[in-house]
C-alpha cells in the first residue's frame, strides 16, 4: 500500500515517479481526449488552457508551460482568472497532487 506522500506527484523527478505519472496519464488518456473532442463532454479551449497554464505555472515544466502558454494565447486567454472555479481547482490540485 502506498503512503500519501508516494501518491502525490511531487516535484522530485525520479524514474519511479516518471513511470508512475506516465502510467497514470495513459490510464486517463481517454478522458483527456474526451475533454477536447466529444460533443457535450468537451470543455471550451479557454477552460482547458486556463487549467493547463495554471497547472504548469505551479509545476514549472518549461516544455509544458511554453506549449500551453501558446495554446492559451491562441484560445484568447492572456492570463487565467484566479477566481474562476476551474482555476481555483487547478491551483489546489497542482499544490496537492501534481
């Protein structure tokens, strides 16, 4: 059984966390794709990129921050609104899980 610390993504990158995070990502990939493309289930590009920019700002991944920063600009997001519900959730999630 994994401890709470082990379940958190954390900022320490090791082969173990890399494998765990990518396995977790692949298991959730259908839901990620649905958020982009399935009518009635998909989120707006503004919402998606506001969440991604928020997450990447906290996690400080240079590749992801650059990519989602550009996608956010293309979606018309200059800076995510910190009072939007999705940004509040993304901020809490990034600090706690990843």
